[in-house]
C-alpha cells in the first residue's frame, strides 16, 4: 500500500526476521494484559460514509488503509472477547478522516472520563 507518496510496510519490522519485536508491539498479542480494563475500539470500514463529504481532509482517499485496519481491529476485538475483556466497539462506515475521529472522541468521552475518575 502507498500513502503520502511512500510505500507502507510492516510498522514494527519484518514479521519473520523480527517476530519478537512485532509481537512486543502487536495489540492482539498484548491483549491478555488488558484483562479487567474497559477498552474502546473505534474504526471505519474504508468505504465512503456520511462524513466523507465534509471539509475534513481524508488521509486515506482510497480507503485501502482503513479497510486493512478494520480487519485488524476485528481480530483484536475477537481476541478481547475470548479473553472476556470488556470492550465497546464503534465500527462505522467511513474512511480515515478527522470528522470521524471527532465523533469517536465524543462517543468515547464518557468511558475516558470514568477511567480518570471524573
């Protein structure tokens, strides 16, 4: 995949040669550490949604990156479910766009404030 004129490869290194580094940063691998923690997961499916007509810049105009992240998020949520970790999922039709992030922040704010004791 390419974004911003540059190819995007594995974020944490080669998944085979540096498997230990990849595992050390992979949320799905680290999910057992979240047992008992309320988790909020928000992601778009990469398809144009209702907020894609806004003035917010779309950071992934093809939707390819967001669709890939959606698949990864689904795996992460499944793992949390198997671990019986409380998770709120905010999956929506939309792309990698600031307008969706703002909505997700508003929806997640009660959980965040509760975690801070507010």
